[in-house]
């Protein structure tokens, strides 16, 4: 429990301990006293003590300048329950032998209730008090082993005292050195090592990941060959290392629908036989390069097929990758889909996330079947972007 405050007596005892004298904790009490206007630092005893708590263990925390005192709380033999509101830790004056209130805490309205043992349950649990000892070197406590309950930590420590150091006996059993009669199951770490036969799990995971990557790359290559037969220039983008993507982009200065050539600047970095995306923000298509030509200042790319769409010069770009990078994250393409605008379809405005090129089958007889909502507006080319 944190929140323990040194009393005036506690500060006196701590001052003596800092000169090299022993700071010895004797016992602790809990009670239900209301602090009201009293100052915890001026208390010499609990306001309303109800229960003495024996000290089970004590550990100093080194450079933190604190000490953890572990107590046992039980309702055994408690006739009447009470709200456990105040806590007090007592220590012995090294000069007079007098027992003094060293530190105190009052939980006020946050107190928990400890019921008497005339109920159904017998309650027993450990309570940890953390108090200040500064740089005191000689800190001891009166340890009481009269409790009838074994804590998990104490049981674990006792088991380790009995069997450590240990050796492997047979299979998953271990025994203490020099005593083969007392055996116990191996620890979880030992069991794992026995199963893996000493294999480094982290290194094994790394090898498995590399094997998976190799298989994935092979499957991707086979898929590309099935979609684009004869295609030998490709980059497999698995997005694991974003800065290794081919982010080539260039401006198209000349492009005509039905032609098999385009003029691009810059042209450096473009690969013959590779696939590129052409788009002006409205129309887009994939093209494969046949050859790269530089002649009389013209940077011309010959394509294997003719251009299908009409593009707006000034806005038309060519990209090597079909993804975009945002804050070191690779995102897939935001492809435009071609859909049919059917009656009773409600479309929202340009603030929506997904845009579509709409093929509207409308007329005077069904014009009232369509509803437009949101920020509908014409763009510079006189078109409206609609989103489902």
C-alpha cells in the first residue's frame, strides 16, 4: 500500500537510522478511525485500532529509498467486522527500546470492509505496505510465522529452496543435486527446450518467414505470367519495405487515342517491356512499353498496343507503381469503376470516399426516380462526380 506518511516519531527514528543505528519494524495495526482534522504526522497511535497484523516478510528497495513490509490480514477470531480505514506501522527506538508509530495511512471513504468470522467465509490475504527508509542501511523486522496459510510466492520460494540447483533426471522430470529421490516436473522453459531440442525459436521464426516470402514471390511470378504471358519485366510490391517501391512518375506531353506512342518527360528510369499506369485523374489505363527512344530532343515511348482513352494534357501522368505512399504507408490504387445508374439509386456528393463514372440511362419518363444529395457540383470539364 502506498500513501504511508512518516509520523514525527518516524522521522526521529529514521534520523537515527541514517547515522548507522538499526531501524527495526515490530508490527502493524489496522483500525476504523476517522482522521477528520487530525494531522497524520502528529499521531502516536492509531485512532481506533482493531486488529494487529503480523509481519510476514520485509524487503528494502535499494536506490528507491523505500521498504516493503508484507503483512497478513485475516478475520479469524474477529467477532465484529469493521471498515479497514487506517493503517499503522510500528518500529523500535534503538536507544530506549520503546515501540513508536513509524508511519500511518488513512483511506477515509475508500475503506474496505472486513467482516467478522461469524459469517460464511474465513478471509485471509496478504497486505503490502511501502514506507520510506531513505538511505538507512540497517533495516530489520520482527517476522511472525504463526500464520496458517501459504502464499503462492512463499510456496514457490520453498520449492526452489528444496530443489535448486537442479539437473535433468529423465524426460521432463528434474531433481536436486545429490538427491535423486525428490523429483519434480521441469519448468516451462525447460520443457520448451526439450521439445525443440535446443533450437533457437527466434531464428526458426526468421527462417520460416524467409521461406514464406520465397514461396509468395514464386506464386506471384506465376500469377503474373498467367495474366500477362511473355511479361518479363515486373516488380513484386509486397509493401514490407515502402522506400524500395518503384515510384517513377513522369508527365505525358503528347498522347493521342489510337496511337501507339507517347512523349514523356522525364524518360530516364523507364524500362522497355514494363507496365505503367496512365491517368489524368478521370480516365486511366495500363500500358506496356515496347521501346524507349531519344531523338532530336524528343523523349518518345513506343507502346505494344494503342492508347484507348482520350486524356487532358497538362493533367496526364504516367506511373510505374499502382500504389500511393502516405506517411510511410503503402496504399493500394483507388480505382474508378464503371457502373450503371439505375432508378431508386441515391448518390451522395464529392465528399464521399469512393467515386464512380456513371452511365446514366435516363429520360423524361423516369427522371423523377433519381435523387441527388450532398455537395453536388460541376467540375472544370462540366462533369459531376457521384458517389454511392
